[in-house]
């Protein structure tokens, strides 16, 4: 028996200190509900969980972005619904004006209403917006540029490859009414599909080029004959289809997970009714055909936006499922099993109590040596 060094007390104290540390960690896990409270608890698990948490938060924002995209499409579609109704009314007026019993005065009255409807269509196209950004004026359509100031890219479809195109010549002239018309065949150069598959049409100052596999491009040539009395030929026209300009919706938590929604301009020129005039019988006949094309144009734009909306709604459902599964995985890494931890806590508590009792007993052992000195 020794009194200088109480080894039993040292052993009891070390065991008590260890159990007390375990008890403190268990209390921390129980109070926080987390299995990993410090990097030392599980370095790899902490790194993985933080990446997962960033993904979960990103998915939540991406879900909101997709919902905003649905709202944008609904606003645009609602405006075009009213435009479609006005086009139907213009069609009715055109059919009415084409009737032989109508006098010129009657047709002039009908034309007044047609004019007001056209102005209202233009107004709706200009003022329809979301968060201060206009939707139907072509701001979110694919952009393209040319090397000729007098020729502008009005539109090209998403099926047009992103690259540079060359048109060697576009012969233009004016008809008896002063409208720009083709004065021969358009000669295509590099970039375009086989010229045999291409079709061209010039109407309302828009040169439309269509081909196979959805290829469609429209060029605004309204500035080519300014001041010209007869005609002109646009030569060596270079067209750069950039493929940019559509509204980019960030619908994922990672880079490049975007959906590009392009909304063509819903303008009188694009619909082909800018020059509709039913004040004459001939104009009324022409208006019937033009309005039919306008209705088809608006319907095609609405159909495309409807497809985008369906895709966004599917994206929202997918994001919800992904977020749910990732949250479950995150929980398995980070969240503590309360029942299991409570069992461990009870064990550590009993060990700590036992260690405290044994340390007290060990501290009493040196005093027993004094009995030998009596």
C-alpha cells in the first residue's frame, strides 16, 4: 500500500474523464438532433453533406425559377388568347366586307373597326410584360445579324443551325402598289441547305426562307428600296445566326442546367396583317387570306409556348422528387438516431456515475494506510 502515488485514483479519474467526454458528445447530439456537429465527428460525411445541402437549396430555388417560367408563359398565352379573339373579329369583318351588297361607305366603317383592332393588337404586344420585361415584342426571340444595314434578321427557327449564312443575291423591285417584291430567284451561298429544298416568299417586306427539317428564316428587307424608283439587288449578304436571345431559365442547381424559352414577336408585320385594308372588295378578299395566316401564326406561337409550359411542369415535378430523395440522403448522413443515441447516453451516464463513485473510493484508499501507523 502506497500514499505518494494513488494509481487507483488515476485510473478511475482517466476512465471518468473519458466517459464524461462521451456523455458530453452524446448530450450535444441529442440536443442538436445532428449526428455530425463538428468536422472531427465525420470529415468525409461533413464534406458530402455540405455539398448535398447546397444542392438541396439550389433545387429549391430552381423550382421557384421554373414556377416563374410557368407564370411567364401563362401571361404571354393569356395575352395571345385575346389577340386570337381580335383576329377572329377581324376575320368576321373581312368576310362581311367581301360581301357584294356592301357599299364603299359601309366598308369604310368596317375598316375603322379593323384599324382599331390592329392598334389594340399592337398595344397588347407592346405592354404585355413580366417583372418589367416585355414578352411579345421579340425581346426574347433568337437574335441574328447581317452585314447590310438595310436588311435585318426578323426571325429564325430553333431548327436553324447556329452559324453564318451567305446569300449571293436578292433581286428586288416594286409592284404597281409600291410593295417590295422579288424580281427573280434568290441565289444562296454557303451555310444554307441544298437550294433545291429551299422555298422563298416575299410578303409585307419579309423574305421568308423555308427548307426541310423545320428550317425557317425571315429577313426584313423594308429598308432596301428607300429612295429607289425601280429596284435593286442585295449582294453578298452575310447572316449570323447567333442562337442567343431566348429567355434562359435556370431550372437546375448546377451550371448549364437551363431551359431557353424563345418567344417570337407577335406583331402585325409578323402576322402578315400590317397592310390589311377592307375598304375595298379586293382588299377584303385579301384580308381573309391574311387573317387566316395570322391566326395560324399566333396558334403556332401559343402551341410552342404550351410545349414549354408542359416541359416546365414536368421539370417542377422532377425537381420535387430529386429534392425529396436528396433530403432523405442528407438526413441519413446528418441526423442522429434519437433512440440509439438515447441508449448510448444512458450507458455513458451510468458509467459516469460509476466512475465518480469509484474515484471517491480510490481517493479514500491512502487514508487506510494511517491505520497501520496507529
